[in-house]
């Protein structure tokens, strides 16, 4: 749909058990994009992080902090004035033990 995030979600490791997720904005959203929701987790995607569009535009993505070492998946969904887009395909990332 129009509010779907078009491209791949990518990630970069950051210090202190955190990672940075990047994704492209929907190209022709149905309405103003309000926020992005990230679902992520190591066994199940049971943690959620909301990122306002202002934050996204400032940083070009979102940082996930205080992650325990291990393998994770994350998916992202855009929310516009007219509703939610589809969840992205999962991106797989890992946090290394110190």
C-alpha cells in the first residue's frame, strides 16, 4: 500500500550494546507520516519502539539501546494520518558480547 516502507531495512552496530536501524520513507503516503513503530526481539518480536517522524528525519533511522547480546529480528511499520502501512520484511541483526 501507499504507506508501506519501500526498501530494505539495514542496520549498523553501535557501542554499548546498541544498534542503529535505517529504512527509506514511504514514497507517496496516503497522508502525513506521523511515526514509525519498530517491533523487535531475540526469541519473539515482543519489544516495541515508537519513533516520531521528526526523530526519523533528524537521524535517518532509530537507535535501539540496552540490548542483550544475541541474535535479533526487527520489523518496521509506518503510521500515517490515514492508517498503518504493512510491516517490513524482518531484518536480522546481532549484538556481540563484550
